[in-house]
C-alpha cells in the first residue's frame, strides 16, 4: 500500500460512518448539453472537500443541484441519509445545507446586521400576525436572533461587529465575503457550500479566508464542500479533492494524489505532461 493510500485510509477512518452528503450517478442536461455526467461524490461529517476543475467543468452546476436550484436529470442526491433530489432551495436550506455564491449576493441597501438576520428567517417562529402585533415571545425571539447574528459576525473578529449598522456596500470585498458566510451560518447548517471563497482577494486576504474556513470546521463542527480555483488554497486546506472536467469526475483523492495525477495536469494545462509542466502545477 502506497503512502497516499495509507493517508486515504486514515482520512476515511477519521471521518467514518455514512456520508453526510452522497451524489449517486448524478447528471444534469440542458437540452443536448451535458453539464454534469454520472457524478459520484461523497462528503463525510466534518470533512473539508474541494471540487476543482477548469472553467466550464460543471462545478457550480453541482452546487446548484445540491441546493435545489436545479433538479437532477439522472441519479439521486442524499443528505443525512434522505433524498433531497427535487426539493426546492428553501426546503434544502431547512434540511441543513447553506451556501455562498461565486458572485456575492448580499442586499446592498441593508446593513451588515440586517443581512445576517435575513439568514435566520428559516429558524424563526413568528408569523405574519406576530410580526404585526409583536407579542412578548416575538420580541424575545427577535432579541435572541440579533444576539446570535452579532455572535456570528464576531467569529470573524471585531471589524464586522463594529460596522454592523453600516450598509454592506461600504465594506471591502473581503469583508462582504465574510458577511455572506455569516449569513449562511445564521441558518445553522450541517453542511456549508462555499463557492470560490477567496475569489478576488489578495494574498493576505486569501490567507485569512483559509484560516476561517478551517475554524468553521474545527470550532463550529461544520462539514464543508468548496469550489476554489486557487490550487494553493485547495491543496493546503482539503481533506480530499474531486476534479471535474467537462462535467465528469476525472480524479479524486488526497491533495498529493490529485496534484500528481496525469489527467488533472492535462485538464489544467491542455498539453501532454512534462517535468516542467508538473513543476508549474506544483
């Protein structure tokens, strides 16, 4: 058994049991175009799993399938041992899957705090009448929601807490990314999907993002599935990596296994592998 196979066994033992998320032969077709084909993917509790691949490989389509934006054409998606195929996004969220987006989707005409509070709506019990007449239980629930939102902002340090009443449009790009993550956390997910969490960030901001992704798993016990184009990020943060190309999974394994896989190198470089090309991927 190779050292990589030994490491794979250790990861499986550490994150044992039934997969929290399982995609079984999942496909998505738009007319005659196959965006995703026969995809098998497993994510176990408290793992950090990355999906990588060239532009157009189908990565975001996979996220859209998991979160109910798209319905699978073929196959099944199971979360926490129950099928979620065909569920609407709000029902998927209530099951315990939250996500961020490649392009930040915050409400720019709302404050930092208000954006996070939006993420709590699935856990609040007050209905229309409660919101209108505001009995004591509703007031208490709103106060608890506000306290929880501030706690989530404080996960990223003091800046967001100090600027909680500012419109998010006034924040830096990296800070808005953190607000979006806080909003996703407000729904109390078991699985967090991060779509390019370091996109548009400089080196310092990227390192900070990597740190908080690790903390999300280690301190909040979250399971994380992420899409990321920066190989230095995925290689340094992932327990396992799945590689897509033209909608198909072409490789999967530990970072070191994927880094030296011939098919992965060819997919990224588009040319036959040479020693020099290997070094550029490394």
